[in-house]
C-alpha cells in the first residue's frame, strides 16, 4: 500500500504544527508508523492522499453515525451556505436544534450551544460550582472530558496513549480541586462522599467510557452515583459527548435509566461539524448568563453551518429510530467472535478489542493490555484497508452506512490476523 504522499504531507505538517497533527492521537504514536492523511470520505469508506481506500471504524471519532457525506447533511449545508456562515446574532435554527435535543433527552430542560466537548465540560463544571457554591469535582481514572485543566488528572485517551503525565502544565492548585476515583468502584464513591460530601460540587462521568477503550458501567455503579449526589446536594454530570445520540436517541441516560442533573453533548449533534452543548435542569441552567451570574460565551457558538448539519442528523435519527437496532446488530456480528488472548467490550455501536485475557472494567485493567500486539493488529488491518482507532485506548464506532458486506470483510480479516 503506497504511503508516499502521506509521508510528504506529514513531514510538511511537522514543520508548522506540533507533532504534525492538531489532535495528538492522530500522530500514530500509540501504534507507530506514518499517519494517513485523508482526502475524502463517502458512506462507510474514506480515501487517503495516496488513493488508498479504507473501511472507516472511527467515523471522525464518533460523530458520523450516518457515515461520510450523508445526503441530509450535504443538502442542509448547501441551503445554509446561501444565507451566510456566521452572524454573531441569534438565529431561528439555534432554537430549533435546542428543542430537538430537549425532546430527545428529557433531563435537558434547557441548554447552551458551544463549539467543542472540552468547552461543554468546562462550562458545565463552572456552572456546577456556581450553582452549589462548592469547589470539589469527582472524576474517574481513565475518563477523558476534554483538555480542561482540572480534568486532565488521570485522564485516558491521548494522554494515556502518549504516556504524558496527566497534570503537566496544570497548576497543583487546580489538580487539588479534583478527586480521581477508579471507574466502577462503588466503594470509592461511597468513601469520597463520606469524607468530603459537603464539599463536592459535582461528579462527572462518561456513563460508558470511550477514552480508555469502550468500558461499560458495572451494575449499580451509576445508580449509586445518582443516589449519593442527591443525598449530598452535588450535581451529577453525564459526559455524553461520545454516547449522546450514539447508544440510543436519548443517549446512555436512556439506556441505563439514570437522570443526571447536567449533560454535556457533542460529536453527533454537530453532524460532523464543530458543535457541542451542555444542558440540564432548568433551575440549574438559569444560573448561566445572561439569565444568571455564571458567565460563559462564545463568538461562534450556535453557528448556522454546524447547527444546520446537527439538525439534519437528529431529524434523520428521530424519524428513523430503527437505525439504532441496525447498527447494534451489525456491531454485534463484528464482535461476536472472541479471538484468543483478547477481551471485547461493546455497548451498542461502540466497541474495543482489548489485548488482554482479563476483563476490562477500569483504567487499571485497561492499562495491562499488550499495546505492542494491538499495534500489530492495527497495522495488519490498516494495510488491508480497514481503519481502526490508532490507539488501544480508544473506542471504535459503527455507522449506519456500514453494510453486511463491510462487516463480513472486516471479520474475515480479523480471523486472518489471528490465524497468522
């Protein structure tokens, strides 16, 4: 498979961009080799600058639930281009999208549109502190909530892939406001609240983790979290940037029947463009300026392009709820065979092949994976036209554009790797 053009582009990019990429995991440091520079995508496939085609199981890290270039998004973008790309003033489209989100996710009574998942989680934490008058935040080891200073404590994702100290560049005073607990540890939660419950402003969690690979919650974990937050007056924040509109129309909170106080969303709600949101109980959201004293703003927040794309995707999902059963069934077929020496975690259309024989339930168990063997697996598939996340610690995603033939091709190549 020729990679000359990607190598040239990577060399050029490294002259002007740190590491040659604008998000660390794209650099292939976790698997070695030269990252592929993509030129175009359509349906379940994308093609790099050398003309090599790939079945795409990243989907822009989750947003492309309908695949590349879905007609509804392309049509919406063409329409909005006729009117303008940004105004710095309110538009009708923003209210329409906000209403769609609120109808699909009942816990989100009001919301604020922002530009990235990081911005959403940062804003939600500020709001939680402003609403409760407390400073401490509880998070979980291996959960990544964007590059917010106080949340880079024991984060997963690219931080884990690159082996970077989680608090490098973050003042100790910021880190001291964060309590990091093992994911799925009910006893850890109970102990933290027993000791400092009256100081805890919020607990933030990926209800299904995607940033140490796909790790589901253990029975009772989310329920205990909800109960403790209610009892101690802390807010429960579900980071559904990845799981929102992915695991169900109402996200992981619909799937598990847990109602958080605040939710952060991104990825799918932007239809492949930069858009995110945070929202929740009206009495909490009414503390956000200009309605209340907690300040947050953004010049391009709710820009017409991203709002139009996100609205098109959500309307498609709302009108065709069978999409979820379809992609889950195909994801189940793709992951039904358990290779030797591998653990597979899957929730809906999110999944990870962990190169360990042990169950992966938290960051400690994920960290024991054989990352060298995963790298060989990744490159074997990449060289044969299957594009997986270039890190053991990232979830893969299926889209509605993946066909039964795509699944069969990929499953066959996986069996070929382990046979060899």
